[in-house]
C-alpha cells in the first residue's frame, strides 16, 4: 500500500507545523521521518494516520491512489504504535492483541475462533508465544513494545505508523528491538512509516530517510544517500558528528565556499608532513576505548577545534599522546557555497594518506 501526501500545510494558531510538505512512500517500504523536536515529523505522521487534519483547503492524502484526506482515522486501515505502548493494564497480552478485533461492530467482528487463531499467530510472530496470559506489568519494556506492534497488526492494517517507538527504552533494548523490527517488517511486508530523532536508528532501520527541519523536508533518500550526499548544511550537521570550518582562505584546493565540512573519519593524522595542505594541530585528548580511536585536536594557528577518528591500529602506530603536536590532512571535504543553493562536492588532497588507512570507513 503506497502512501502519498501532497502539499500539506498545518498551523496551530500562529505556529506553522508543516509548510507545503509533499511525500511519497512506496508500497512495502520502511521509511523514517527524521528530525529534531519541532521539525514537523510527528504532525505529518498524525495527518497520515487521520489523527490530525491539514489546514482547510491544504493538501491531500492518498493510500494506493485512493483519496483518504477526509476519512476518519478508524476507517483508514492504519495501525498506530505510540512511544509509551498504551497497553491496557487490566487485560492480558492476548486480550490486548485481540482488542481491535473484539471491539468491531458485530457484523464486522470475526468469530472468536478466528480471533484466537490470529492472536496465536501474532504471538508467534513477536516471539512471545508463551506469554499470552501475562499482564503488561509482568513484561519488559521491549516485550511491551512488541505487544503494541502485534495489537496494531491484528486488524491487518494497510499502513503501519510508529511514533518514536523505541524512545522509552534503554540503549541495549533499543538496539535489540531495532534489529528485530527490521526483520519483522521485511517478513510481513507492510508499508511502515516511523518517526524518530535518533540518526543512528533511522540510518540503520530505514529503506528511505526523510530528513525534516523547520516544518519542511530537507532531503529524501536512502540512508547512504543522505549521509554521503547531504543536500544542505543542516543535513550534514544533523547526521552524525562533523567538523565545520569557514572555507574562505582555508589551505585546501578548491575551498572557496561559505562553509566547509569534514567528517572525523576523513581527518588523516600524520607525525610529519611535507605537503602544502597540512594543518598543524595540538592533541588535546585521546579516547581509545571502543572500535576506533577518537582525538580532540586544536589548530595551532587559529585555535579551531577538530575531531578526528582513526583505527586503533593507526593510533598505536602513531603513538599519539595528549599535549603533542602533529599534522592533519583532510581526505574528503564538502563545500556549501554562499549563494543559497546548496551543492555537494568532494575535494581529495592529492598528498593525503590513502583512505584505506581506516578500512571499512566510507565518507
């Protein structure tokens, strides 16, 4: 079931939550609405669900070519999962999952045997076959969220919508549940849209990422596209750690734009350097726990800070210590010119160390 939102505007008094936003979600895809608080992502999700409506005369929502703009939420065939589960405490897990089927009008309600079979099927799908008789209070946070997903799926929704589904969970449970949801969504094949402000979550889970900011969509693309080919300074700054410099006068080839960005893993560190594009730095801090070494650097000429990330093997080879001086060369940079229309380009210094110094790390 494809979802198309066209020219959606939504205001709350003087506040504009969405400004002429359009979005297409292909059938069967898992799409993330990613952005900071106040960017409009939850409002867009709620309008797709029918829990909110766009301003009068604004926009249209289509489900697989059918106009549902004025259709109430209960008749859109949408499954909605909230951040805080919203399970009924007085009902068992099985009763919670069955709820959407049992409250249907008598003429539309399946026989009890079919409801029981559907609940059993979903309990197996969410890997909680033996917990149908328990109450929500007897489950972990991750288990409760899986029950909430099963309840949303019990009514065979055309579209599954999730609003910050892992926000209330701790980091380890969140990671495990993300992996499970990715497999789960591929297995059931339902078109899914989820809201998140967590960049890692969006990049890991989604087939397509919709980056939102200030009531508009900044960029739509695959996780690789939005990370490797950011359409604006906001996108590159929002998606992961990045160094930002004033490009004018920077000792790099072609650096004449308004803003220059370098990812930490594109900062090469050298003990000695003879080329023309090196920058002298002082090492402020070395953090070597984890898979990669992270260094906080300060330029000796203008005191700008630079974050660098290199392999632990490279860190050991260089033997770097806080307080020492070294050279850095940027392997890849991105320039966004001042004229307002953002473009993306890479500049590779010809005398920088090869990117294979950090195997597996792309731009």
